DNA sequence: GCCGTCCGTTCGGAATGCGTGAACGGAAGA
DNA sequence: TCTTCCGTTCACGCATTCCGAACGGACGGC
């Protein structure tokens, strides 16, 4: 049900598809991309060269990479969020005090974007920095802890819009794919005060999240703390303990900003 | 002399021009953009909607903003640089010990991109965070300290290529616009061991920079430290002092990485 | 309460410029 | 040397983009 309301600009779409493909394969050659997207080499050629010219791709020998030009736009978008400067410090603080992975997430267009991500010392050593998480990551709202925390604080109609737009795609066997089940879960989150993600996003990854609301009661973002299942106990007391840390951090943020 | 070698994809160019315009005006409406780029409203309409659909723009009421989607690409590009993770810590360290602004810069396609930027406590208070600098910023090589430090460590032919591609545009009265003068300056930098930027980029801004080279002697990046002229003395001893700090930091980085 | 003006949106039509495929040249590797 | 891969070039035909005019809704002045 992804109706392209107005007439989409196909040329732009293919250019962007190329950029996306370059990122996904972490560098690709012209022929690889032509095969992958089923386009003529000459077509890809023209697109790649204009993208390089614009600074959005870089050529290194015969392989193309994502250009640093993106960084300025990304930083601009991130910096526009009034919470970012403050929230990032709390992410670092959370990562340090818990030793787990922490991030701050906001909603945009029905998707959850990580604005800052950090990993605690203890986890960093064992993971050797190989976490799939990183600032800028985009998630669905229904299968990550922060996303669910955000949804739980939204109006039912807003949640409905988001579900209609993005559905409930599954990424693991534990992902909630039933709408009624999700609404029950959101109710539980509101009661509990925090959200739990138990391998719903990635197998072997568990996390808990809590939302930040502004004085008008609008949700403006969410923090989460998580890690591999063997390091994140399931019992309620540990969860409560982490949730308390989240709440403290959020309280401190809210008192400085609002 | 910006010859578009192959046939540029004009549609992609206008899409990107729109994104750029949105960023420059920090949010813009459809009509504003149509006026600005001299395009029909319907054309802009189609472009904006596909860009929103792809997540590269967001719509907030009637104004469009740069989307968070850029962040993932930017972080990806930045993370590809093998020095980044280490260099960023040194940027923070430099900002803290000097109290000034510090950044780490790399060259891509003949331009200098800031990968990380930080501002020392003492400066932050007085500037109230209003610095024009930020990670992702793109500079010309010839009018910033790090850029000149990079050029000074490159082969003459490489420098020639860059100058041919980008020229020597002036941003202040102090910008070096003469090629011979620039080469003299680069010679002086090599002799001195560090580069100085005295209001060549922005009026009232002074900085010094030094390059990082890998074991093969290739330049891989540069650090710089700077601030408003009233806080950055011109006398050689202060410059030498800061240069020494830069050298120490670079030495420490090189010993951990190489 | 009405008209003027602004916004974004829609749609048919027309020319532009995008996409193709075949041919070229150059760099490796067999 | 011959093969095979790469990226590059070019002329052609048609899909697509771009336009302009018309529409509908929101706002504000008169």
C-alpha cells in the first residue's frame, strides 16, 4: 500500500537507489551496480558521474563510495533537533554508567532514527566495536524499545497512521506482527513506564527504552539501553533497575531543557 | 573550467539542488524553492514529494526540511575513514587542553571535510555555541589551516590538480588567491612544520594546523586548533606553543595507529 | 460575509533529455 | 597473443520530465 501519490521522479529515484546500493555493498563498481539494479552500464555511468560531481559519491579507482558530502546534511538534520545537544551527553552518561549500549532516538515520518549511539567500556572490549548500531540508523517503531516507548506515548490515531504507512514487518521470530498484540503491548508499556525489546529486532539483542515528553505532553524522543542477551538479564528487578537509570537520566534532561 | 565530462543527469542535479537549497535556507516552502531555482511549482512539487518519500526530506506543515536519512549515509562515509575513531578523541582532547576550537580534517576530491569538531569549555561559554563550524563542513584546501597543511605534504602535481579543479576562490581579503604565493606559503609550512590561517577563511578567525602522515608518507588528515582573533595571539611563541600541542597529539595518534 | 491572495495540488500536452545497446579502448591475466 | 574484464562513448527512440493553466482550500483584509 505504498502509493506514490504524485508523479514520482523516476530519475531521482534511480540516482538514490544507486547511492543506497553503494552504501549497502560498502563500495561498488559500475558494473556491479548495473547488474544489481538491472540498468544499462551507460545509464549507471551517467548517474555515478553526476553524483561524484555533486560530491555525494567518491571514486576510488574503479569502486565508488558514499561521499563525505552527506555528513554535512546529516549533521544539519540532526542539529535541527532541539534536544540533540543535551541528549547526546545523556547517551554517553548512560553508556558509561550501565556499561551497555545506549542511544537516543526520535521519530520522523513514522520511523525511528538514532541521533546518538554510544557503547560502554565493558561492552566495547568484548564486542570489539562490531555493533550493528550507529548514529543515523533507522528502525521501525514497533520492533525496538525506544520506538515502542514513543508509540506508547502517542495518540492512538497517530499510531494508526504509522502502522498504516509502514506495517509491522518482522525482523526476528519475536517481532510483534499483530496489531492488537501491539496495542496490548503499548498499554503494558504505559502501565510499566518503560518498554522492553526482547530479541524483537535482532536475535540475541535485548534492550529497554523510555520516552521523553515536553511540557505539553508531546513525545520528543526516547532513550534506550541494551546489549546482547547474555549480558541483559530477563528478570524484572534488573529491568527495573535499568529503567530507573533511564528515568533519572530523562528527569535530569527534562529539568535542564524545560 | 568545470567540464561535465559525461552527460550529466539533469533531473538528479535539480533534485540535489533542491535539497541543497532546503538546507541553505534551513527549511523552505515549495513556492520559495520554485522561485529560488526558477522552476515550475509542479516540477518542484514532484521532486519534493519523491525526496520525502525516499526519506531525504521531511515535510513539516508546508515547509520542507533536510531528512534524518542523510545521517546514516554521513556516518557511513565518516566511519569508512580508518583514522576517524581515534582522531575524534584527539579532537576532544585538543579542544579541552587548549580551550579553543579543534577539528580533524581529511581531503576528498580536492576539498577538505571536517570529520570531527569540538569546542573547548572556555570558548563555548562566550560563543554560546554559535560557531559556524561543525562536523561535515566542507572547505577549500587553500584557505584553511588544515587544508594548507594537507597541501604542503602532497606532491606538487597533486596540488596542481586540486588547484586546477577548484581554483583559489577568496572568502576574505586575506585569502591567498595567487598560485605562486600559495606555493611559497606551502614551502614555509614545510619548513615551519605547521600551517597558519590568519583570517583567510573568515574575518576574525585565526587557526593553526598540522598534518598526519601514515608510514608510507601519505597524508591522511590534519588537525587544527583555532578561535577568534582576540583569543588567538599572533606572536610566534604562542603559535609555536599550540603547534607543539598539535604535534604531541599527532605523535600520540600515529603511535597508536601505525 | 465576501473577495483577494497566498499556499499546495492536479492534469494534459509537448519537447527534452534519459535510457539503451552496440561499439570502442585500455588494463589485466591466461 | 588472445581473452576477458573494466569503464567510456555515441546516435537513436521513446519514456519522462517539465511546464502552464486551472483547481481548491486556508487565511486575512476590507
